[in-house]
C-alpha cells in the first residue's frame, strides 16, 4: 500500500493558535477529507478516487463560506485534468495539463503525502515536475511546477516546494505518514493522536 490506511486528523497552527482542522480518511481506493477554519464557518472538502497504481483518477470538491457554495468535479484523462466548476447559477468547463507523473494536489495533507509516497516509490532522491494544483477557494486547477527532496539520511525530513520560492519542511514516519509540516509563512500542521474528533 502506498500510504497507510486509516483516519487522519491535523491541526493547522500559527503562533501556537489553532487556525484550522483537517480530517481525512484513506481506504486504499479513496481519499476523503475536510478542512474547517477555526474562526469561521468556511469548509473545504475533497473526495478523490485512486487508480490501482495509486494515482488520482477522479476528484470531487466543494467549498462553503456562509451562504456561498462552490463545487467542482474533475476526471484525469490522458495528459489533462478536465471538469467543471459550479458556483451560484454559473458553471464553467475547466482543464489543466497533467505532468509526466500525472500528480494532482487538492491541498490536503494526504495529497502531499501521496505525492511524496510516489517520489519514494520511484526511488528518486530529488523530484521536480508539473502538478495539477487545485486551489481550495476557487476549486480551479493550474499546472504548477513543484519539487521535493529529502534533507536527511533517514529520508524522514523533506523540503517540498509547492510553488517557486514557497518552501515547506515536512517530517514523515517510516510508512510515509506526514507527522508535521511547517511552511515559510509560519503555519505549522501537526498530526494529532487518536481518532478524529
């Protein structure tokens, strides 16, 4: 299995204060997750279907902020991610080019863990490639160059560059679960023990 099966709960913290919580589940075939902001009713949720090889092939997303809602559905086909975004009464067809390894990042911790797991499985010490990155507020994808590399001999600490100049330090366990992430804006994301609340 490319990632450990089970439930995950993360807290996003800035200066020690919880700013968001994220709960997710991986059952081997799907990643289902939700992030809620601590100071508002904003909610972001993702339901992604994986292929037998562990790549995302279909993904549904939603964003809610008060009475405003937006939904999107995408399918990875060939070298493109295609789908539509619906908000209020409008609906737009959207597409983004997939990279060579067909990675998709929908801004959940399990998505980041999945990409690192793919890098580890390919045996590379450094990876740079195009990723179809879905913005959690607009739900619109863009093809963005990302990179990842381990920074210690154990392969447990990684530098991940989600955008040019936007670096994160990520700590994983031996199975590939992300234990902690810290970005250069001072936001720390921590895996919480026990079952989701």
